[in-house]
C-alpha cells in the first residue's frame, strides 16, 4: 500500500516539475531560468528518495539524494557568482565601498 | 583543547552515520581521517574560544528551541504563500517593497542566523547585507510591518546568558 | 500502521506545499516575488516529504533502519541550512545583474535602482 502511494505521489511530483520547466523555457531573464533549474533540482533530490522506496533500496538511493542536493547547492552558488556584476567582498562586515572599488567586467 | 575534542566528536558522529559499516577496520579508518581533519582545520568551526563547555551546551540547547520556533514560522509562511497563489483574487494583495532594517547583532553567525530567519518568515526575504544594514524585500505592507525587533531579541537571547549583564558576547 | 498513516499525511502535506511553490513560480509578477515562492515553498515541502520517509523507515525499530532515518534527517538539516543561503545568493546576483524590482506605488525603493549603481 505504501508502495502504491509512493508511485502516485512520485508521479504528482514529476508533474509538478512542469511549471518550473515552463519558467525555464519562457523565463525573461537568465537568472529566472537558473532559479527554476534550482527548484527542479530540489524536486529531483526528493524524487530520488521516492525511487528508492519504490525499488526497496532506500539505503542506496539516500546517498544519491544527498550528493544530488549538495551538487545542486554548489551549482546554484556558482551560477550566482557568475552573474554577479561586482566582485563580492569576502571578509568581515562586507562594506559596499570596498566591493565597488574592484569592479569586474560583465561576462 | 576542548574545542578540538568537540570538532573531533562531531566529525566522528557524521562518519559513523554515513559509513554504515561497523567493523574494526572501517571505524579505525574513520578515527584516523577525523584526527587528520581535526588537525588541519580545527580553527574553522568556532571563532571565539573564551566560553566554557557548559555555556556552549546552554547555547546549543537554546538554539534548538529557536529552531523549533523557526519551523513553526516556516509553516505559517508557506500557508501565506499557498493563500496568495491559490486563492482567486489574492494576487492583488501583492504590493512588493524594499525596506531597510538595521540590526544591533555583532557576530557573523548571529547575522547569518538573522538573515536566514528573515528569509523563512512570512513574506520577507533578505536581499543584501552591508555591515549592519539588512535590505529586505517584502511582499506586502503587512509583511513589512511584521518585521519588528522580536526575532532579533530572540536571537540575542540565545547567545547572551540571561543572568549576566554582558550586552553582546560574540558567538561562533 | 498508524506510523504509515502519519508518514503518508506528512508526504501529502509536502506535495500540497510543492503545488503552492510551483504555481507561485508561474504566477508571481517579477523575479523577486518568484524567489519568495522558490525559496520558502521548496524548503518546507522537502523537509516534510523527507521526514515522512524517515518516519516510514523508522517503523521497525532495528539498527540499520535507525541509521537510515538518521541519514534522512541529515538531509533535512542540510536542506534547512543551504536553501535560504542559495536563495540569498541568487536574489543578490539577480539584483546585481540589474533586474528592476516591481515596487508598489506607495513605497520607495531604499536600495536604489540597480542600474544606477553602474561602477
């Protein structure tokens, strides 16, 4: 019974990726698309746990889900860093003056 | 020395949970690698080392209570989001605005906690932190007014012991 | 059996909040308000679904199941820490990239126009 419920819930979760995919296709700016890809990645990490329950191998798929979640986080951080126009100031406090003193060209 | 022991036991607990194989060889490997990582990165996890073990334990306990309160705020925030998106006509309530919030919290960990808490409470998101100024994007005037100093007082109460009068001890 | 019901309830609630996040991602007017949907909705719904599974795996009270539930709870803690952080990073990058926020007519933008701060 729990397996049937998991299959139905996983199908619903898969259908819920479609609105985010719509945002990926028509999103007006690049960062909109990145946010939507990030949302799809979170859903995928959850869906991997569903797949593990359906196949009866949760102990294997949990590690996949964890690794996927970490890669998703690092990927969104890298994309945010790429679209940043000024170089972020990595230090105590983070003053605007120092951040703007070292501008970089937009890629 | 105490902080090194705490770092080592945290790392070893994470190893034991994620490895899942419990014989002498693998646990020995875990102890060796945790010792190595503790040796090369023991100054990363905690900034201020003047506090004793019991004070840290009290902070961790109060942090757990705060996280429970934050979970309730997260549920409220999602109900608010659900109402905005699914109720017909509720989209007219969306009047986004950007406000400035000035904090008195000092250490980096407290600011991190405050920024994440602002993001998880209903209708508000932190855009930028410049020094003590938090720039907040809120989804309506009601949500912007809900951001009073209550959350900041809760965070300050985690890291300041209630009895002593020290204004703001720096935390992790 | 009762644990199964509770975990199904948790998963169904998580799916409901996923619906809210997905619809919000389509219907909200500009980038900043869409970040509200993406940042908050995904955090809570992932937490609910994964803790529902943790409860389901924990039901036999055996050793390895306990470790499995602990792993799932570690994913929960990880999501709770990283999801708001990546939300900040993305919304800050969007602001620095020069996306105009939609501001209500009775409010003023205290942060300033993003394109006016051209270095």
